[in-house]
């Protein structure tokens, strides 16, 4: 059940994408997410999809593994899609009952939104699949390094992120265990109204919080015992330096941005209509 | 030269009330004098709460003395300017493997210490390479720690300390949460470090067989060192150790009892060969030539007159089907559980035993196969799983982690309340269950979180027991407890089985425990059931058990020459 969540977990493989500097991947993810909101045409989505498929292939993460992460979010996708279908108004009404209206535009909007969300989720999970949390944290620390000058605790924040990532799988497993243990004692997490359900979470949350605090204390002791004393005077085992592959990746990224913008201009301005108008 | 020297070390901790007034002051350490020479392998024994962990934290300067002085490599731990040098020289490995690994990749975690010390990048890599190869984890360097076994995680933690180039390593119960194979791995690694790298080792443990190769043993009780000497000097005091809540290796105990019987076995025996030699000297004949008297009891697995409660047929279950991580967890496993029996299930981590027991109360559903409870198929649509869970109680590993109520009594009531029992019935069930795990009224209103580890565990067991199950399954109920805590729980289970006539299913790593308590034994390996039969019968296959990484109790090996399968110390003493 709960173990199926794969988002945020590192998948070990030896690939070009794995070897990229985390800063490149952070930047690429950011750019990609923005591009999904810029690309407003079939052509734009096609380019974004192709770009994503190529990245997944290059990353050597199995497609089934990538998609499994989506599976756990199907509910959110379906929920928001039906919301859009039922509530958006359009010129081409198909059905209307009570407060709901179903229109062609609504359906297209929903499809577009679901598709966009899926690209977004897969796109960002590629980064977490191919970058160890330590690397992500290092990348963030270095990218935001200049902020140290205005007393932003960049090192501490990146350390926190990296530790948070380390404990995600452990806490997921622990939640699973406590849940099962309470079910074995007759607890019911499934049925009942919201209040009953919320109350039913106490036997899960109290042990979970207590054990998290204990883990945090243990970890702090272990870090102190290994001479951790903040970022000052610390060296790096894997200092970040750009290599040729990273420069190339940046070039590809720029190229991608250019064609996304180009496609947008082509579809919207030159041809003068958007996807939806094309179909309606 | 002494590397660690404590002089009248005192550590106090105080209990305060809500207004920060000190209401009680306890000494966790009460005048400890310990002197450790460089290069030695030192073991510190003591039951939970004896002060041994507090002492370990002093060596690493995580705590500082209230009175007395502690010198680490000549530095006073109270001298704050030496703090980091002390921590670098006295590296520490903790009990819980998950809570001390910081990075998400093995090699990065090993590099964490050197990074903190400000070692240049190139040298960090050299140190990491060397440390990983010293603990034999080089091939896992790019792995994520979550995917490693407990023993491997502890070796990574040790490598993380080694990479800091310490003079001394303190290990605070590093094996308490591991299975037997993991334990062996870790102890072997530590011995190698001690011999090859000349690192001083201080091992804190309550597994007696990890101690016999130490140069010197200290036994602690109530914050004091009560015994010290070589292992054979310390283990000669069998009764005294037992009264301290500790234990001795089985051969040592047998030799001690033979001495009492008038067979002179000398002061202390620590291993099987030594035992056999001394036995021959004392009696003039080999162990294999002892007579046939008395006869050992036959296994009591007479199933015919018992009711079949739970019947699992051809269970199959595969984890993460269709992915790279796919692995079979159960492969065609059938298992019968009879009313009122004491069944042991053994197998190492990953053998499928935990998966199996979760099927038995419907927490997991088999891909194929059936389970019948009192003749009814639990996979039938009409069958109520909550009903099954009431009758088949399951106590998970470290069950104290599931406690959540503000008082012991309320926590135990959680199960019966969920079953919809009335208030009176619930109260009665909770009282009965608490009494049967040996907790009296004094405990009812206490918070579960202020109890000791063993007491918490008993509360958790009572929580399941209060649901009045016909079958009680326990997944390693003794994990992490000291010998006394372990024996208390197991004895209590035996009493329960008799008083309530319920079936007890004990999942365990400890062959000694199942040999003492179980009537019937199931051995799991690689998702398959390997053996299912009377204890003695199963242990007669000790050679095969060893091939799959399990073993019989030490006494079984000692007595193997006789052609008999001996399972307990008592039997051996009687035979010899």
C-alpha cells in the first residue's frame, strides 16, 4: 500500500542523467515546469513529451517504475479532472444538471490539465530518481550560496533537506508498520465520517511523532559524535564542479526553451488559433 | 599506555517536577574506575539501565562528568578546547543502525566524518576507500543505506568512524537490533579492526558469546563496576552474573553445574573443545561414551487430540510484482496451528517468516492459496477480517512503538474497545491481560512512556492479549532486551499458553529460546517451509540448518558426538 509511493526516491543506475551536476538538473526541472505552463498548444505539449521521454530513456530508470509514482496520485488527478469537467462553463454545452455543466471546453481543459500535471510529476521525479538527496541538497547549497552573505543559513537548510530525504523511506516504512500493528488491534482507518477518521489517526500519529522525535535526537547525537559542527571549516568529499557534459546539457536546455517558445508563437500568433479552437 | 582512564567518574541525572524543583537525584554512574590500555579489546556487560551506555557517552564527550575525571588519550573530557579532538579519537557506533546514517549513499556517509574534520577532498576519498575495504563494504559503496541489511548498515557506521582515524572505537550495543548473521558480521569486523589496525575497541553488549574473545571484561550494575577481569575470570561467577540479570554461554553453565555435581571441570569453560578436553580429564572418557540414561523426552507433537485452529494452504506471495525489485516472499507455504500449542518459527531476515505471520491474521493477502480459521475460509467475501484479528492476535517486533495512550490501562483497552465490548467487559479484559503479563495495579495510571523497555513491551503484549485471542503470534518479542527481560517475557508466554490454553506462535532468531519453550518448530528459508516438526527432530538436522545460515543451540553441538539431540542445559547436565 503506502510503500508504492516512489516519488522522492533515488533509483540507482549508471546513466548520463545520473552523472549530471545537480545544479543542471535543478535548473532543468525548473525550466521544464515553467515550459509546461508556457506551452499552450498541441505542438508544445508534443515537444515537451518527447523531451521527457528522451530524458527518461537516457536516465535508464524503468518506465514502469516512473509510472508507479503516478499511480499513487491517480486519485488527485481524477478528482481535479472531474472538478474541471463539472464546473467549467463553455459555449458548447453538452449537458447541464443541478449546478453542474459539462461542455466540450471543460473536457478539453480537463484533459489538458491532467496531461500537464502528469508531465510535471514525471518531470520532477526524474530529478529525484537520478539525483541522490545529498546531491540535491549540495546543488541547492551551492546555487543559493551567495545568500550566505546576507546571513541566510544555506548550509543548515540544505543539511535539513538532505536528512529529510534520507528519512522519507524510513518513516514510510514505520507508518506502514504502526498502521498494521493498530489494525491488528482492531483499529479502523477506513470507515466512518471525517471526524471519526481524524480521531482514528491518533493511534497512528502519536507513535509516529514520538518515534520521529527519538530518531531526531539519536541522529543529532550521532552527528555530534562524528564531529559535526555546522558548515564552518567543513570540506566536501564531492565538491560540485561543472564538466563538459554539464555545459552540453545547458545548451540542450536552452535549445529546448527556444523551440518551446517558437512552437508557441507558431501555433498562437502565426496560425492564429489555439488547439482548442482547432477542435471546436 | 592507557588510552582511557576514568577516575571516580560520577554522572547524575535529576528528575524535576513541573516547577523545575529537583525531586529526585539518581546516579547513572557512581564512581566508575576503568583503565583501558591501548590496543585492547574491552567488553562492558550489564543489564539495561546499568549505566554502561552513559559511560560510553562520556568517552565520546557527549556527556561530561559531574564528579571525577575521564581521560581519553591523555585529554581531560572536561577541557572544551579538546572536544573535537576527543570525538575524533574516540569514535562511537550506536545501537540503531537507521538513526546514525546521515547520507543517502554509503560512501557519502563514510565521508561525513572526515568532511566535518575539514580533511582535503583527495584525502577524504583515500580514507573512505580504506575504511570501506576494512569493513568489507566496498562493493556496496554506491548503494542506498535503506536497501542494506542491519549488519551491513552497522558495518557502514563502523566505516564512518574508522574514516576519522580514531585511536579507539566505542560500540554501544551495536548488535542489539540485528539477526544472528548480522551480529556475527559486525563482531568479526570489529575483531579484525582491533587486530589489523590496532584500534582499541570498547564493546558494550549483553550477548555473552560476543564477549568471550575480549581481552578484558567489565560488568556494570547500578552505575558501578562490579566485576572485572578476563572473560574466564568473570564467567566463573555464574550465579553472580545471573543475579545481575545477565547470562553465561551454555557450555560455561553446563561446566559450572557439573562442578556442582562433583565432576571437576576447572574454574571456567568458554568453548566446546575446551569443555570436551576437560570432561575427558575429569571422567576418563569422551562425551560420546556417556551412557544412554536417562532417555530424553520424545517430542510432544501429538496433533490428533488437538483442535486445528488455523490452517494455511499453499500460500504464495510476491513482493513488488513486475518490477526490478521483484522477489518471492512466500512460495507454496502450508502451515497448521493447533489449539494450545507452542509453535516456534525460525529463519533469518528475509526468509519470509514475517510475511507469513501477517497473512495469518489477514493483514496481507496471498496471491494464491487459502487460509482457514476454524474451518472457514478467510478469503470468503462474507468472512469478517476484524473477527479474524480478534481471534488471531499479532504482536509485532518492537511492539512498544505502537503505544499511544496517556496511561497504560487506557492503552490496553484500545483493542477490546475497538471490538465493541462494553465498558465493564473492556475493563475486565484489560485487567486480566495486564495481570497475565505480570503488571499489577501500580502500573495502571502510569504513562507508558515512563516505563522501562521490558515493561513497555509487556504493556504492548497485554494490549493484544486483552482482545482474548485463540492464537497469539509474536514477532521476536525479546529483540533488544537484556537476558533477564528476555527470560521474563518468555516465561510469561509459557504461563499464558497453559492458563488460557491459547496457541502461542513465537517467531525468533534465538535457537536457545525456541529450544527451551516451543513444542513444535517450523524453519523458513527463502520463502519456503524447510522443516516442520518436533523441536528435537528439527534440531537433529543441525548440519542442514547451518548450511542455510542458522544453527542449533550451542549445547546441541556440544552433545552431537553422543548421537542424541540435546536441546537444553538441563538435559545436558542430566546426561553427563
